[in-house]
C-alpha cells in the first residue's frame, strides 16, 4: 500500500523516490483503464448518492484510484475517497 503519510512528513525522501511513487500511481490508472472522464463520472455518481444522506465539503474532496495489497500480497487497484462531511441530514 502506498504510504500516504510520507507525503505530509518533513522528510519526503529523495526526488527519485517521490518520482517513483508518482509513477506507480500513473501505472495503476493505466492498468485499470480508468480515464480522467471515467473517474469524474464515478466522482459525480458518488456525490449524488452521498448528498442524499449528508452535506459534504466539496473543496476538500479527494477521490482517486490507487493500489492496495491483499492478504496474499497481490497488489490490486483500489478506489479511495476522502469526503469531508459538513453535517448529516435528517431522514
């Protein structure tokens, strides 16, 4: 799994390592045949469904395809969504 926390640390490593991690993300997108348009459609659909249940802060919204390791150490693509919630709606 990508170490997201290292992007926020003071010690980000060498530019070689940073470039390597970015390249891995690009390759995951390519291997999943996920175009930017497709990802935008998924993002729109997710927002439509979630907005029925809660108010969200769209400025902090982050939806991306990344990679994750399964129990058998097989690397697989994963859809990761960070959706800041303003408040829950009463239903």
